[in-house]
């Protein structure tokens, strides 16, 4: 019998998830169906309950429901608990399990596809919203020697790292603290690229051989990436690989097998 999965959000028509998981299922010889569900802003829990009652085995969760999904889960992974958000739900006889695969997807894309080792590197994370929150623990677990979170509102960055306690190399504050510091990996987790805005970064923030990574995808060379190239970043990447890698991690959680993301990336890049 075909097992049912879905992605739920609002809006959801633009989602690449059905295409991704159809390719994963074909590659891994898994008998599943995967659909997109548009839930009313005030109807997330009801939509999840209806899908599960109809035999659904798991769901990906996208904006604006990741916080509600956290409350809906009976048990959480450590990375979901530390992120304070859930993007993957698994339903079984034990209840509802919540996970967050965003950070592990980012790490996998940087390390495996781009070939940049995070271990021992100085990492700058820009932004203090949900996108940044979900990747802090995986970046620390990947061995970053320093992880600095910078935000226009410094207090929000400081609040973001509070749950992690005192850790060597983990710092947060405003953009002003970046003067005279450079980083091996600079990750944009703000929404600035969606509105073609520049970020107030010192021009020397990009170390020799550095990677500039924008979580936004589908926008071509964003303002952040263009600025990074002008200021000496050696490598540029948007967030398409993160999208594919976090989806692959969700698939592994559900099906026990992790797909090869390389051919799926090639398919998406081909249009």
C-alpha cells in the first residue's frame, strides 16, 4: 500500500517539495505519494489531524506553521528543541515526532556538495529569525571554531544564543562588532535578499578563500552574493542545495534511507 506524505504551509503553491520527494522515491524505490496542503492560518492543527486520520505517515512543515508544529509534537529531536521550531513531522504508533532538518541540510550542502569543511572554521551567521535559529546547533556540532551571530537588532541575536549557554567561540551582537574580524564562511539567514537590500557588512569580513552562502534561492545572484563577490569571497552559493539536503534528511527520517541529492540538484537547476 502506498504511504502518504505531504508538505503543509500557507502559501504552498510554489513549493518544490512534491517534486523533490517524487524524485527521492523513484531513486530509492519507495512506494509513497506526496502532496501539498494549503492550510488556513488558523487551521493548522485541524489540517494535520485530518491528514493523519486519513492515513498520513509524515509531513514537512513550512511557513508560517513551524512554531505550531513544535507544540503539536509529542516528542522532539534535540535539534528541533534547540531550534524552537519543527519542519518535519513523523506519525506512528508512538505518537507525533517533531524534527528540524534545516540545519543539518545546510551543513550537508556546505560540506558535501560545496566541499567546504566547517570543522575549525570561523563562521558568521547573519540574522536572528527562525532561519538562523534552526542552524545554530548543527553548525556547532559540525565543529565551527567560532560562530558569531550578527543582527540589526543586537538584542535579538543575544536572545537567540541564550538557550545554548556559554560556549567557547559562540558570540552574538550587532553588525558593528564585525569590524576588523574576518570569517571563512558567511551565511545570510536574513530576508534582505528577498527585497534586494544590502547588509551593513564591513568589506573585509570575508577571509581569503571564504564562502558566502545565501539561504535564499531562486533569485539568481542576490545583493548579498554580489556584495560578497565584490569584497573578495572566493565561493558563492544560494540556498537551493540546503532545500534539497533538508528534504533528503526528512526522507531518511521517514523511510530509513537517504537519497543521493546530486542528481536531484541537477534536475532542479535544469529547470
